[in-house]
């Protein structure tokens, strides 16, 4: 099943016994202590009981299924339910027990591992990789004509040496070297053009936010300038190919992705604050935002993935209310505890998508906005289906 489909199906789970466990685990910490960490949390007795029920399976999963490159584990478990996600980025330990899965830590982690295309090149070849879910995998090797010409060149200079005097061989060899250098430049240019065309095709199939190139700076423009104008700004020359240590490559890609994401979040927060200063098309708090989501007026939601924002929901009519209420105002049925953050995320995943900004912990402006904020569109452009 596609990731998006899995997320949607998780959003529609409603367990009346409230025994759905959502875990985010930093698996880089000592693995055998993971379950101690779970048990020691300040959880209600009922939640601890549910955790004990799944702890054996979690231990076995950690011991036998986890790949070495996994840094974080996200897991939804419950009655008839077992959905792990191995993550290539670290996550903070987090536990949620309730009637529904709590997907915010997973969605936040996914924003830190967007798809990217990576080109490594030298004079001989270009290698195209795709980075997805934090893992890099080779797609294609494009060899340049340099390798062939190099062989021809060596043969022809060998013949020259045998045929003429030492002096004329040197002179001729010099001219040959110039010609050879031209051939090399042409071959590298042709290969990088081929790489750019291939990346364009990949982008059309599965768009990515960025294209990272490793190789010499001098030849990089052959690649970048071949891309259509709209893609050129995404192509970033990161540096030379780290030949000895492959993991340095992955590290630089991760750093590039992290700094791009940070800049984007900073920009989105600045835009929100400017709009709020003018009291212009903003909403605060989950209840107000959910009302606007229902009418399709929300352009972007800002939330803290580590804060589930407890509220209540009517099991009969689906109406939501603040925490601590017992009876539904609309139909009089009893209300059950729910995470308002998850209510918003379900809406975003199940209806036409609304962009999200995951705000880092401890931003006081978000707390002042009731833990969640939104930019509203001037018109209701996202009409509800
Ligand atoms: Zn109701």
C-alpha cells in the first residue's frame, strides 16, 4: 500500500476501548532500555496495561526487524493493529494512548526526509541516486565517452612514439593532448546534459524539492543550465564527490535538507506573525481552526507535533468540544477524549490537503494561540468535497 493510503486508513481508525498505542522511539539510544523508558512514563494505569500487552512484540521487532540505518521508529499498535514505520531520521521518544492513532510525530519526521535526486559525477561517469524516506538508492549510471577516447588516445600516442623521432613525438603528443582535452570537455558536457535530461524526466514522474550535485564546480553549470528555468534553482552544487567515505555524502545531503527545511519553517512563521500583527486572516486554537477547516478557509496550519491538545469528540455526531465537557451540545450524547491535533491532521489527510508547518518545541507565540494557529485564505478556495 502507498504511504498516503496507509496514513488515510490509520486516520479512520476509531477504537472505542481507547487501546490504540502510538509510539515514537529514538532507537539510537540503547535498544534494550526502550521498554524501560516506556514503562517509566507517567501514564495512567490503563495505558500502562495496554503497553505491557504490546511490549513483547515491540522488543522482538527491535531485535529482529530493525535495519542498522534506522534512527527512529514510529509505531501504531492496538487491537488487530500493527503498523511500524522505520525512519531514516531521529525522532524524540513519544507515547500516546487513545481511541485513534496520533500521527503528528510521523508526519513531522516525513517532512525531514523529502524526496531528493542526487548526481555524483567525474569525467568518467555520472551516477544518479534517489533519496526517499531517508535512504539513498542508485537509479542509473551514465558513462561519458571519455573512457573510450582515453583508450584510443593512449593507442594513437603509442603508435606515434614508435613511428617518429622523440622530438616530433613530443610536439605531436602536445597537440594530441590539447585535442584530447577538448574531447574530454565535450564528453563531460554531453554526459551532464544526459544527466539533466534524465533528472527532468524523473521530476515529472515523481517531483522532488531538491537536486544535489557532487562533482567539480567547473562542470556543474553544464548540468544546471541544461535544466528548465523552473528547476534550476533546485539544483545545488554541494561540493566534490567524497570518494573515500560514502557516509559523508549522506551526511551532507541530510545537512542540506535540514537547512532548507529550517529556512522554510522560519519563512512560514514570519509570514504568520506579520499577518497576525495586522489581525488579518488568522485563526487561533484547534476548535476555531477545525470550524474553518470545515468551511474550507484554511490556507496553512501551524502546530506542535509533540502536543496532542486534548479535547473531546461526540461518538454519535462527531461534534468536537473542549476538554472536560461530558455531553455533546448538538445531540446530547456523551463525549470521549480525543486529540485535537489528530482531529486536524485527519482532516488534512482525508480532505483536500492543507499545508502544515510543524513548529519546533517551545515557541511561545504558538502557546499564546492556544497551541495551534492557522492562516486563512481570503476566499474559501478549498471547497469541501
Ligand atoms: Zn453529538
